[in-house]
């Protein structure tokens, strides 16, 4: 852990400045709106006969990205946490896609 | 980790009478630093845990995909409108978590309590609607002994178990918030639980897409 202070939040000597780096209430509302709109788009896309599956997966990745970046604060954290989560996520994604060819 | 142990040991030794004010100030600094390392380590531990959880869910998702293509007629029985409402409910619960967190970050205890209560109510509704869907599916003959049912219940049930654990944990966090444990300066407990709850939401985003929409 190269820089543990940047991983921490709350009761530390940098608590207030760290909190200020978090998203604002307005950002949280905007992200909720984006998530709701993307979910509605998903419901429409589900009835499109062609390129339905890749589109749905892309939208799902977009929604997950919004939650991870803004609600889980990865955008404001030390990048090591992003790597900890994203490396297995990409590995799992690749395995799942490969499995599609054997179904 | 070694640094944290060293710092904790330094702090745990009670200062002797010959300690000067400078020493006391140094000890205070170490105590803050020790807590900082402790929070940093627990945050990293939570992210490592969440990363490991992805492997468990991915195995279940792959098993479901195999069952889904082998049994398309059972897939048509899934209640998409009901589950869409459930998706919105879970997204709203995630928003309530950050709303509660941003409340306590600005010292607003009322917003913290209302936000946490909203998450518990929304999470409970999500779980109850999931149980209703299970009853509906089993009424149509999709039970655990059915190959499609086994894959479907294993995936959504494992997720539901995470929701239930998150709810119990949420009640615990709410109780602590109600007793005034969390403050503007110290609200790590809320953020820690929030990470878990958001992860449950992230997993549901993929389950909703893969199980219900594709």
C-alpha cells in the first residue's frame, strides 16, 4: 500500500478534505437519473431483434461503471482499488464471453 | 500491514510518567495514523472481498446461460415487468445509501437516519418481490429439481442471500446511527456497509440483463 491515507475516509486527519473530494449530492441525483434512463433504454432494446445482446451488455457495463465510479467512489480513491476490482472483472468477462461459444 | 502493527504497538503502550507533552502529541499523531492505516486496510480488504465475490457470481451466471439456452420455454415464464420494477427499487436503494452517507459527511444525522431507513425498506420490498416471483415460477412448475430452475434459483437466490445479509447489516448500521455513533468526522461504518450494498446492486445490474432481458 503505497499511500494508505488516500484509501481512507472519515475519522482521519484528512477526513474533511477527503469528504470534499467525494461526489456532491447533485452528482448522486444525476447518476440516479442516468441509471433510470439507461434501465428504460434496456427495456426498449430488449425488443430489438438485431444486435440486442451486445447492446444490452454494453448498457449494463455502463450502469455498473456509474455505480462503481460515483456511488462506490472509485473515481475519488487510490487507483490500486480500481485495479483490485477491474482485473478480476475483466478476467471474468473474458471467460463468460468465451463460454458463449460452447453453449 | 507491518507498518500498521508497528504503529498500533506504539500506541498501545501506555505513556509513562516521564513522557513529556511532546511525547503525548506524538502518541496522538500515531493514534490518528494507526486509525488511518486501519481504515485503509479494511477498505482494501472489502474491495478484495468484493473482487472474490465476482468469481462466485460469474460461475453461477455461466451455469444459468447454459441452462437458459437449453430450456427457452421456461425462460419465457420469467416476470420481466415485475423484475424491472425491482431493478428500479434496488437502484433507488443504492442512491439512498449515498444520500445517507453524504448526509453524515455534512453532519446531518436526520438525513443519515432517513437514508438508512429508506435502504432497509427498499431492500425489503426487493426481497419480498423476489419471493413472490419464486412462488409464481414454482406455480408454473419451475422448481429446484428442474435444470432451468436449479440454475435460475441458484443465481438469483445467491444474490437474494446477499440482499438479506445486507439488510441485516443495514439494520445494525441503522441502530448504531440511531445511537449517535456516526459523526461528521467518523462515519467509516456507513461507507463500509455502503460498499457492500452497492456491490449487490452492481451484480443485480448484470443479473437483470443476462437473466431477464437477453
